[in-house]
């Protein structure tokens, strides 16, 4: 008769594998991208000696990569994982852009 709308439809094998593949891409590629962005931003913006800023950024990149990988599989949907990745990559990208092209133009 009518389908019960209180429960979402069961995912098919193809949609489930697409969701897992998408989350794995967020974890692998997105984790690398966000770790690299934050490392570069820290190296340029931390108010300490350049060598110490680079080392701080590089050491924190391991934690950032791990957190993004955990987040990719902890959120409810693959779409939400991509949105979180976009949100966390925007601040260091803006900081890098401003440090390269100058704050006042």
C-alpha cells in the first residue's frame, strides 16, 4: 500500500558503496588538504621564530589529519562530511591568501 514515511528508505548497495567511497575521499584527500593548509598558514602567521612556526605547523598536521579522518566517518552523511571539510578549509585558505597577496590592496 503506502510506504511508511517515518523511516528513511533502505540504501541500496550502490548508494552505500558510493557513500563509503565519498567518505574515504574526504578522509584521505580532504585530510591531506586541510593538514597542508593549516601547516602553511601556521608557518606564515604564528608570531614565533620561523623555524619554530614551521615545526609547530608540521607537528600539528598529524592531529589535523587524524581529526578530519575521524570526522569523515563520524558525521551522519557523506554530504555533511564534504560540507564540514569545506568549512574547516576556508579559514587557513583565506589566511594564506592574505599573507601572500597582502592584507591591504
